C-alpha cells in the first residue's frame, strides 16, 4: 500500500508532535503522516483522511489544515483502535482523475480490511467510494443520512444533488440496499419516494427517525457504507454548510447515529461530507464532527464480531403465520441481545435453500407475533427473488 502515500499531503507538524499530547489523548496514540513518516497500514483498522473536493457542491473550502484534526487529537480515549491519519488528499488536475484515485485508494483500503473514514468534500464523493466496492465486486448496503435523496435527473452531471442517481444507474449494479435517514418531506418529491419504495429501498422521515432513534441500530448492522451529509444536522449545531436548514438532527442525535455505526460489525467505510470550514468561524461544526468521529471510535472498540447469528450463541424463535404457509425464524444473541431474521432464498445451481440473515430489532419480532410480516423481512425477500 506504499503507493497510497504519494496521493496525500502530510498532517501539520503542530499536531503530529507526540510530546504535545497527554498519554490518554488521541494525538498521542494515533499514527499520522508527517514529512518523514507514513503510517504502516498493514495492521491498521481505520484510515482517516480529508478530501477538499467541492466542484460538484455549492460548498467550498480552502486547502488549509482541516480544523477537525486539532480538536479530534485533543480528545481523550482509552483503548483506541489502530487508527492512521494519512493526511489530506491531493487533488488531481481534473475532477475525473481525482475521483479515479479516490476510488483506487478506497479499494486498496477495503481490500486490506481497513475502514476508510473520510472528511469531505462534496457529498458526491460517495460515488467514488461506491465505485471502490463495485470494483471489488462487493454488493453494497448504503445508508445515507441526508435531508434530501440526491437522485437528480438522468442527464445531470455527477454532483452533490445527483450522486445517488448515478449509483442506481451504474451498470452492473452493486447497490444491494439503500436507506435514507432523516429526509425532510418539503425537500423530497412523492415521485422520488415512491420510486425508492418500488425498488424495495427504505426512507425514514426526520420526525420518525427522531422518535425511534434506537431503530438506527439494526439499520447500521445491515450497512456497509455510511454516508453522512451534515446538512441533515440543524443549522444551530452544524452551521458550516450552505445547505443547512433550521430543522434536522441535533448534535446528540448525530453522535448516537455514529456510535451505532461504530458498533456495527458490517460497516467498512464512513464519510462525513459537505463540511465547509471557511464558514466555521467559531469551530462549532468542527467540534461536532470531531465528537461524531469520537463516538464512532467508541462504538468500534466494542464490536462483538457478530456479523451473522451464531447457531450456538443465539436463542431461536420461530413465528408461524395463520395462513400455514409462511414462517419467520428470529435469532437473539445470548452475548449482546441483538436480533436477526432469517430470509430464505434460492441460489442458482444450489439445491438446498439458502438463508440470508438480516439484522432487525425486537420490534420486528413483536410485529411478526401480531400476525404481520415485518417490512424489513419482506423487502429483503423481494430483493433476493
């Protein structure tokens, strides 16, 4: 992975001086790219970097130091995962070249089991991360925290408002599932909502999300790539974004979402996008983003290695329906108390039926016991047919 180094500028030496930080501060423990040293990524778990690319966005930012670093490095944390700060991505002469290199970097990290944690940059950088999964021929369950869907029109160029449309239309498709968290109805057309529903994708309105924030936990366990547009956060908490509005998640909500993401054994890439540090005059948005990263780390360190339920480590519950034709098997982990559902499907060339395990909540089990098929189970089945 030595080839990655040439695409990044070093971190400011003011942050990389270990003697500046106390023994429990992140700045003491994190390995950072400086002029003489590039972290050995071979045994790292998370690679952190920022990408100042805004051509497809109304946001923009100077190429100066990312304000988030100084704050993140100053935070205290015990049992820090193996994190490398590989610096600031150097933009290429053309936007197409930049996206191609970002795809290559993320592909290399993902291939080696390292989670890229990206501070953007326009939200359309998500497309380059998606392409990294696609180039590895991995199907992606994408969860996006955003006040809008960013589908755009068929003829639109790749931009912050159209990147989801580009993912949906990408051939061959590797987008297994898409979930939007926190959309605001006045920003979204009914046509777009109906289209996503017809594709068996999920969209959760801001009010419903805030009322049931604990339901984010199983969503994150079904997610490979979390893409967070900070315009989904209220202006009062994250004002350094030209798309921000009065309503949205508050700072505590955003941190809870990130902790659920950290705990998820399935998530392998994270991006926080549309941070415009030139608008961050009091550094409050930088503070919140640094705290969101801290909460992701805090969740990451307690991952349970429960990607799918273990037969011996789970209690098994089978719910049969009155029609006598359908039943759903639920699994509850004896170690963590988390739930899954088994979704049966046929695989070409295989005689025996296969089981796809989808993370769920106790609420899904309650729904099934009332004689209703949980929507999460049904949408998964429809995608597997």
